[in-house]
């Protein structure tokens, strides 16, 4: 089964779907590598105007795959650094993609799933979604995603949620700036389509320029 699905419609709307529902779309090296490849492809495709990031199954993403992390316990320092750089490259490519990105969060987003959300330009969440920066529970630090999470929710909220590893709901995610809108599960796709249509009315070059400007200011 393909772990990342990519569809591009006639309007130039690309849909990237995380597709490991049996493990709650958790990240492993194969998923990360595939996502990077797809983002490189989308960046270079002049026909693509908007990118939607979604996930199959009940969860958006559970973050790191525990089986993958168990394997990495036997990796050398160099091998672990290479894995960390791959994840950092994924977040960087998504965050700095020149095309506008819309995340549709239908379920739980933990760890790297929060990172994916923070790297997207617009985030719509189902009222069923829940979020958690869970790394400290596993004896880890959310180092790769932390710059993007902090940019999205601010230092004060980042301090709380990266230290506490509390689970918070979609309304709280909206309050602190991680999510832009919360809708019912039945409305998620329709709301995403509404925003895609709004983005398609705009100049692709101008939107790319706006993103460059915002990144430069940061």
C-alpha cells in the first residue's frame, strides 16, 4: 500500500494524503522520504496552484512510529543524525513551499502531526480532532518541529504544551493559533474546498511572494 497518496485535479489542486491508517499515519523513514519526494515534485510543477494535506483513517498522524523509533535505538549517532535531518528537511520543505497549503485535520495529531499542521498555511480541524506534543512522555525533545510550532502558537503556549504533553482539543488549538477554523466532521471537506476555491481566485505569483515576505520578516 502506498504510504502517501498524491492526486492533482484539473484546477491544479494537489491533495497529499498520509496513508498509513493501520498505524494512525505515524511517521517512519519511508513515509518521510516519500513525503519529501512528493513535495519536491509539487514545488517544481508549475501547474500546481494549491496543496491540500490530509490523512486517511481516524487519525491525522500519531507522530513517530514506535516500531521505527525502536529500530533507531540500535542506530549509530551518524545514522540517527541522518534521520533527524530527513525529518527536518520534510518540515522545511512543507513550511517553505511556494504554493499555499491547507491542512485538513480530521482526527488526532500528535508530535510530528502537530508539526505538519504548524507548517501549513491554513489549518482546518474537525471538532473531533485532538492535539498533543507528546515527545517528553517518550523521553524525547520536539527539537525538529519546535521552531514551526513556536511560530504558530507563540512562546508562552509552546512552553506549556511541550513541557506538559497535555492533550488539547480543536477549540483550544484554535484559541492558541495552531488551527484557524473548527468545523463538524461532516463539514471538513466542504470547508476545505471553500478555502481552496478562495485561493484559486488569487495570483499564484503574488501568493508565493507573500509567503517569501512573511518568511523574510521572520
